[in-house]
C-alpha cells in the first residue's frame, strides 16, 4: 500500500469529521446537521479501520471486526439523515419508513453476534487484498446495499421536490451525499455480483469521500437559509415506479447470472422469452389504472399524514374548471376530476331541469344502462335533498326494481354526492366502481367529496348567470333592432298616408290607380316582412284573466288553421287565463307541429285534467328534437333547430305559461315525434284560483 493512498484516506477521514463538526458547533446546531455529523463520523471511522486493515494485513480479522460494526451502522445513520434532511420534520416519517429504520438498526447486531471469520475469509490478503464472502457475509452486504439504496432514493426525492432558492441552497449538499452513497454502492457491488469485496479499490472510495465532503462543506458555507421541503406525492409515486423497474432489472440480472451455472444444454432462448414476457407484463402494470390507484393509496397511508395532497387537488380542480369553455365541457370536467381524485372507474352527473321537473343526465362517463331522467319526486332525490352527512349510497332510498336501482346495481355505484347552491339541490354526482376494490373510504374522503361538490355548484351557478347575462344582452340587441324596424314602419305609414291624401284628388285616373295598387302591394309586403322578423316576446307582465274552456279554445285554434290535419280530443276543463296570450301559445305549438310534419302529418290537441292541474297537450309524429338540444336549449331564446326560425317561439310560450303559474314540458324522440304539455291551475268550483302577483282582472 503506497503513501499516496494513505494520505488520501487520512485526509478524507479528517475532513469528513472536521467540516460537519465545525458547521454543527459554529453555525447550525439543528437535528439535520447533527445527523450529518453522525453519518460522516461513521463513514470516517470505516475509512480509518479499512486503512489499518490494509496496513496490517496480519491483523485483518481484528480490524475488520470493528469495520463490520461501522459498515452495519451505515444504512441506519444515512437513512435517518436523508429522511430528515431539508424535510418538514420527524412527523413526516411514515410507518413503513420507520420499519426500514428499525430493520437497518437491527443490522448493527450482526457483527456483535456473528464471528468475523463466519462472514469473510481471505487466504492471501497480504498479496491479494480480496475478501471472500460466506453466505452470511453475502446476506449482510445485500442488506447493506439495500439500505444505502433507499437512502439514495430519499435524497433524489428531496432534490426533485425542491425548487427555486431552496434547490440552490441544498444542491451541492445533495450532490455530495449522493456521490458518497453511489460510491458505497459501487464499492460493495462486487459482493452482490461476485461474492467478493476487492479492497484494491479502496483508494477510489477515499477519493469519492474526499470530493463528497468538499461539496457538502461548500454547500453549507454558502447557505444561510433553513430549508424545509415537502416531498410531493407525484414524486413519491414516480419513485415507486422506478423502484418496480429497478426490481425488474435486478431480476433480469439474476436470471442472466443463474443461466451461467445451468447446464449448457439449457435453452437460453427460454430465458430471453421470460425476459420479454415479463417486460410486457411490467409495462401493462405501469399503465394499469388499478395499480396506479393502489400505489397512491399505499403512499398516502404509509408515507403521509393525510391521504390527499389538498394543494395539488385544488390546483388540478381549478385548472379543469377554468379551461372549460361551455356547459358541456364544465360538466365533463367536474366528473373527470371527481373520478380521477377518488379512483372511480365511472361516473355520472345529473343536473336539475326546471322545465321538466326533475334531473337530466348531463354527463355519462363509462356507465352502462344510464337513466336519462330522474323525477324530483323520486325517493332517491328526496333523500339527497335531506342532506345526509355521508355520500355513501347505502344511506339513500332507492325504489327496488326501478331503472335507477338497475343503474346503481349494474355499475356498482358507491357514492352519490349532492351539489347544492343556496341549500337547494341543483344536481348530484354518481360515482361508479372504485378502481381499487379494497380501498377504505373515510370521512377524509367524504369531506373532500363535499368540498369538490360545493365548488362545482359555484362553477355551475356562475355559468348559469353568465348565460342569463348573455340572454339579457341579446334581448337588448333585439330592442335596438326593433327601434330600426319601427322607424321603417313609420316611414311606410307616412308613405301610405301620402297615398291616401293623393287618392282624394287622383283616384279617377287609371294610371294613378295602377301605381297606387303597386305601391300598396310593395308596402304591404315590406310591412309583413318586418313584422315577421319582429316577434312579440311578452314577459310576465299584466294579464287579463277570465274563465275559459280549454277544449273550446283548442277547437277554435284548430278551425282557424284550415287545411291542416289537426284533431282535437279530450274533455272540457275550465281555467282562468288570458285568452289572447294562451291562444298564442296553442297557435305556436300547433305551427311547430305542422312544421315538424311538413304539413302532412297528423296532429292531436288534447285537453284534460290530472293530479289537480289542467293540461293542454299538442302531439305530433314528426321529425322530433335532438336529445342534446331538448335538454340544453329548447326553451332558450335565439336557439332553434329550424333553418329560418328566430328561436323565440318556445321561449315566449314558457314566459306566458309561467305568467299563469303554470309550466310547460316537452318529450321528444328523433324520428318519432314530439309532445308538448302545458300545465295550468284548475279553476275551482267557487270560481277562485291562486293568482300570480302580477295579474289583473
């Protein structure tokens, strides 16, 4: 052994003690610095003991006895340091990490119990400084390498989770400690591959220790901030994936090593096939959503105090909501975030539909046998309105054998989360089968579910208010257009007035008569065109109410539309209505039915009474209305499926109906026809009715 190696080893050991000792005593007496001092002290002790064994080969077993004790301490001290270095505190150490710490601490007992000559032997150490390992020695160093590898993984996670000034402060200290652990891994790798340890490369280990200590010393000399880092769950998950890949690669190495000792007649192509098949299986596992969820649950349970990273969940949810450009995208984003957050394989969102008196299916994500509509009188909906403390589906009332029961059973629905706005149920989310069947959901999950639902309600309400504002602006624009149309009509009226004035003097002139008729025809055409564009859209203004028979009113409308195939049926039913307003509703619905049947199909107008309310129903077997338009835009102004329509007819119908304290419902199927039902309060026998506040007799 030459003097250069002795000098390098002594210098590395001295600096490994001096730098952290100075930093701990003079600068920062934190727990992290104390653990660094302990880890480097054990490393320096090992360096000196191995140096003494090399200088005095005849006393190899004596010095290696203490060197084994130092080596056995390496996993514990470095694991403890890497778990607390720049981390948020001792509380962040999970149960599994504590188990690893205890296991590494137990390794220290091995040199105290097992004699040195049962671990290693060296027939000619003075000439060839190589230590041969027994099976106990092999197991010892295998455990040693595993502990040091885990410490290296902890450092990598700490560095990856840092950013900005924090990363700048700890960068070289991380590099130094990682270099030292990597040097140990290379030094002891021979024990894993060849069951030997060559102390000829002790100089390389000493040089790595020297460089590592200098990097650590430089980092501590320039850093003045107390850095505390929280390891992100994403980084922990990625580390778990890398660990799985590492186990796979080690397995391949063991397979290759084992093939060397098998008879030459062994078909090596079989080993290659096993490697390829296992690689494909590994890729399938990595991309498995179920495995991903299992790992996330495992990490949350064993490495963190809380199951969820609430900051990350909040950022993910707000980003999804802000990127939505329409109601459909917003609803889809809500369901997607919910399923991804809680590990659900499927989900559905139902939103309240005022015109249909229930909840329609707004988003369906991979659910089978979906129910398109649920009435607000359904027991399941009523149980949601009560507001139970837990979203567990078992606490809800479901009618056995109903379509909803079939939906919940078929998709193994676990949770139903109500979406409330101002204590009113505006919708609910159904969560299907969990990706990880054994996952245990607790009140921590329930609180986060309700929080997401609360924010979803705010986003949906904001979208609704935005749409109402848009409609108000469109109505304002229509008012401006009306002003121009009125101006044109005024000009036409003045023209007609001038014609009448001239006719008094020139009516007997044949040429004047001809021009007069032509002008009148042109004026009438222009006026009809303008009037056709300017639709009347009354709001819930004053109504002139009177007792009317719906059957009689429907018959009069049908008779007025000569040439159309309208059939009136039902029974007389008395209501108190504004005759002209409601007549315009029936005419509008009848004209829509004629358009849907191209004027050749049969149309039925039916009147009657059900459940204490009068109704008038217009049915056709025409082209029908697309489902999406029926749910989202049917009664919205300026929304239409007609090529030449303005999209205000049905909006006007609903305004008039609601002004009578009634409601209008629509059921339609593409290619089969549509049915519109107007529900109105029945006229009582004493002639009284619950009048809206804005009506007048």
